[in-house]
């Protein structure tokens, strides 16, 4: 009995539009890293750019969203929703590398910053960060009413 090798497949949704058919002939490589905890998942797309289409009409914009699906012809799974973070044009041969991170993490939340909190309660510190990033503090726990 012959065994048939499974074929790897990918599906790319860019800003809500399925572009898989359009870009499939340009794909050089796609890598996906699913970090356990504490780090944002990543996906890197490398495309052939010998026609310069990625340098002109298709040039990506930082913050564009990409849904990535990967698998085999019989099983495909969603890797996640990513935001374009870094764009690298290189050559020869002419390529474009698009580095992405898991979406939903704005640059302001990823930027390291230091702030001293002296003589403030945990609730005051939590409110500071909620206000800074446009969140609402959900305060249904007694932990925020205690002064530490």
C-alpha cells in the first residue's frame, strides 16, 4: 500500500482579506513561534520581491493585521492574529521579511518605562495604568481596598 505524504498548506488573511492565492507564488518561508507565557507569539513572513511588487503596490504598513492559518491539506489550525511590527527589504536576491507579533498588544503597552510609586495603594497604582492605557479597572475584589 502506498502512503501519500501530507501537503503543507497556509492561509493568510491580511486586514480582513484572504490574500493566500495572490501571495502564494511569492512565499519563500513562513515561521511561527508560539511562546508559552510572558512573551508575545510571533510570525515571520519572507516573500520573493524580484518583481518589486512588495516595494510598491503591496508594501505593508506597520500595524496591519494578519491572520495566519497553517497545517496540512487535511487539517489546518489558526496560529493567531498578528500585527506587522517590522519590515525588512533585502537583496540580492530581492526579498521582503515581514515580522509580526500577536495582535492586541499596542506599542504603548510593549514599551518599557519606569515609574516610582511611593506611598500609594495597590488600587492607586492599578488605576494609574488603567488610565494610561484606556482601560477600566474592574474592582470586585477586596484586594484593592486593603492598604499595603
